[in-house]
């Protein structure tokens, strides 16, 4: 359903009427970015996808992206796990030889939260690989998935899932650690717009 959205690096820039869907999602730019810009946003069915990139002049060739998926209203049987699996299927549809670290749900401050990692040795649209780290949060009436994605040279992937080789090992591991910290500490959701931080997810 969203295959073309993840395959592209440039999204539609029509944002009118979309902001309300993410009012309960609290996110800020990764520290290394300083600030960010919205590449684009689009609604397909009950899902709103928004893509953000660092505010730098790279002629549209961003190596890192933060994507958000807002599932609203929640479909019958939808969960943080099923939402992440949908995202994984979308990535797999444009990837050769993708592997994932399967998500597991847990409770954080009364919210259901799940994490997932993806490893794509070769993205068909980019001709390079990608690694992704995703966090899903379930609120009373919607589910949010926030993902950090990094473009990685195909030759940096090792023979085993999640394995990297050569000079890419250290920077990728550093990025993974920074992404984990970012998703855990800077991405959360609240039950209502004016909620106090202690009533929100972790």
C-alpha cells in the first residue's frame, strides 16, 4: 500500500489538514542534526506518513531520515507489533535480502511500546543499502511508528544478518547506539495534547 512512499526519497509537500494526526506524538530532531525540515507528508488509508531530514544542502541526497507513521483511526486488531510488521513489509518490497530483528511488545508507563531493526543490503530505488531502527507506541486511539533510517554502502554489509564489515563497522554501530538512545529518550506520545510529561509514554 505504501510501497511507493518508502521507495522514494522525495515526498509530496501537501501538509494541510495533517498536523492534527501527530498532535499527540512528541518528537524533536536528533542532537547531531541540530534542526530538521519536513521532506513531505502523505495520507494513504488510515496511515499518515511524514518524512524529515537534516537542514543541510545535500541536493536532496540525504543520508539520514526520520519517518513517522500515524495509524488513525486504528484498524481492527491493529497493534504496535502489526504496525511494525507493516512497515517491515513495505521496506522488504523495495529491498533485496532484507532482514529484521523481530519486534516484541512491552508496557512503558501504561503504553504499549515495541522496537524493531531492519537491515537492507540493497534498496532498489537507491542502489545502496539502508539500516533502520523503529519505535512503535500505542495510545488509546492511535498508533505511532517513528523510524530512523541511514543509507549504508551495500559492500558494508557482512554475510550474516545485522553484520557489517570494513571501515563502516564503527560508524554504523555508533549510529545504532545513538538511534537507540534517541528513540528511547526523545520520542514519546501522550494521551492528550495538554498532557503532563509524567502521563506520557517512555
